[in-house]
C-alpha cells in the first residue's frame, strides 16, 4: 500500500477546457546568484469523468508551512485563462478576476529552435512552453554551453502552430 504526504484539492473542468496548475516556488537566498528568483512545479493530478465535465484532483507533494502560491492555467479552444490562487492550511483563495498578461508572440512558417534557457540547479526551468492543444510542456534538450560554463536547453517548435509560454517574475524585474 502506498502512502502519500502533502495536500490535495479538486476542481471541475467544463467540456472542452483543460486546466493545469503550477506551484510557484521562491528560490532560497543562498541559490539566488545563479538561479531565477522563482521556479514552478507542475502539480500531478488524477481525473474522473462526470457526464461532460472532468473532475481533477491535484496533489501538492511539498506544501509549505504557511502558504503556497498557485498558477492556474485553463486551456480552452483558442484561448487560455490565467488565474492565481493561494493555498493556506486547507483553504484555497482564488483571484476574483483573471490576471492581465504581458506577452510576445512568435510566428514562423518554418520549424525553429528556441535556445539558451537558463536552468536552476535542480533543472526546473523558469520558462515553460506549453502546447495548448495537449497542455503538455515542450520538453527541452539539455546541453552544456562551454562558453558560459552552464547547462542550457533548447526546444523545437513546429511551424504554423500556437504555443503558450510563461515565466514568473516580480513586477519590478521587467
């Protein structure tokens, strides 16, 4: 019998919506010099179908003692709704309105590589690229850059296809 320690909570997705949730982690001071200020960890979930709706139970393996920030991405056909939430004790408080986004777009009629993502020591990257049709992350190929003496990554993006990408930063970091 497996035992599980942590927290869990459930949401219900309507038809044609697929939600993924990330825990936002603040990097400890001793690692800040060579790491991003924040990293994200995608939460695992189980899913059960209820009519035309999907009930998802998300699992947080390493909850903090006081509170955890969550990024909630709900993918629908041709749009993404972004919300923030706070998990304190056993209560989730969600923002009342989705947050505004600052974004750039990349359009290409040819396959291209996006290179030089920096990685944290535990290889959790601060930038995530998601295929909105499958809601799966585009996994990078890691390589060692001898010029900078760093582990970096590159992702191949397909032509004529949309992707959703995000990075967690403080407002003052713009």
